[in-house]
């Protein structure tokens, strides 16, 4: 297959993936315990544009625009953000087992939230504390890595795992110290991940941060292709590897910390979705990163719909992503092993 045919093939799959995402997005708006007919849904969607306020149930507008729409937007952003961050780490470190939490961002953010919950902070303060500690955790990893005489990818990963373990242990200590009636359940539930409390204010404050972190990753995606070939090859081609690594790690950390701070821990998304994307788009980050963002948003939307409808009380989405992610990743590994 020629390069032109390959490019056309990938663009076709990108278009189909985008169409699937749009369909799942609007379908998700209709799913829930408050029923919508097709006519009511269309009228409610078009009411701000056409001014169709007559004979319109105000509860429909409230549920759609104040509850479901902010939630669906945040699910899409978090799914895309975690997936792109995971794909960025996998290409940057040339390791398919990398995930967004490998450098301790998720564990640091979880510790920040646990501290805020212990101290009785407000919701906004909990989100802020979680985000700051997520950034601090990765900053500490980068600082320790600079103290090493011959720093490298393996060293950075090992330091990240160590810092992540320390923060996880600190969370366990906080859970032990917390009030078993109120604080302990709050920390435990937060760690499971949930979109139940999403409102438009969450979108307004969090979406710009996630997008701010995603922009550099997409801008440097062609250099990410070169770095994935190896440090020596990238340097010989004029890529400033250390600077690029810092920019991409900082961007992926911002995305991960923002996502975790607003939703809690959601595992496996940033690990399995990049692999699913590469099945269609290969290793070329010019296409696979965009495909990863679309797949991640679609995947998490589907999981969130199941979480909302599976039982009368909403299932924390982190539980479902683990149940789905682990078998899917095993299937991908077995398939790759048979092929190679």
C-alpha cells in the first residue's frame, strides 16, 4: 500500500471514528432515568436557538442542559485527555506499558484530595488541592531524576513508581486517620472515580486546563514520532530531546492532574485506548494521537452510560473501567503475541 493510500485509509477511519463519537455523544444525552422522547429531545436541543419555549417542560431543559450536557462534555474531555496523555507517555518513553499515572500524577492528585477531605475543605478547594498535588508529585519526580548522575527513561519511570507508591501509602494513612463515619467513605468513594456531580461550572474551570495541556502534545506530535525512534536518532535529526521531553511530560501531567482532580481515579483508559488506536492508525502520531482522543472520549462515554444505567445507585466509573480495561488489554496482548 502506497503512502497516499495509507494516508487516505487513516483519514477515512478518523472520519468514521468522529461520526461514531458524535452519535454516542448525542445518544448519551438521551440516556438516563428521566425519559426523553425523540420529539422532546429535538425540541429541547433547539429551544435556545429557535426560541421554542412554548409547551416545553422546564424539567426537560433543566435535566438536559444543567445535568446531562455538562456531564457528557466532561466525560468526553477526560476520556480524550487521559488517552492522549497515555499515548504521549508510551511514545515518549518507547514503552507500550506506560500510562498517565506512571510518574505519580494520579497518586499525587488523589493524596491532595484526601488531605482536603480530611480538613473538611469545600468542593472547589478539594479540586484545587488535588490538581496542585498532582503537579507537585511529577515535579518532585523530575527533580529527583536530575540528581541522578546518568538519568534515563528507566530511571525516571522507577522514580515515578517510587513516588507514586509513597503517595498511595500516605493515602492509606489518611484513611486510617479519617473519621470512619464521614471522611473515610468520602475518600473511598472519591478514589473510585465518578462524574455524578458534574455541572457546567466544572466544565468552565476544568476544560481550559485540559485543552491547555493537550495543545502542546498535538503541536509536537511530529517530533514525538522522531523521539519514538530513539534518543540518538532524534538528536541526530535536530530534535532537542531534553526540552521536548520536559514540555511533553509537563503537558501530559497537567492533563492527568486536571482530569483526576475533577473526577477521581479512573484507571486503564490511558493504557488500553492508545493500543486500540494504533491498531487502525499505526505508530504515526500525526494520526494515532487524534484517533486516540476520539476513541478515548467514545470509550469513556460508553462506560459512563453503563455506569448510569446498570443499577439504581450509580456505579463508580473507575470500577467499570477496571473490569473492562483489564480483559481488553489482555486480549490486545494475546493478539499481538500471535501476530508477532
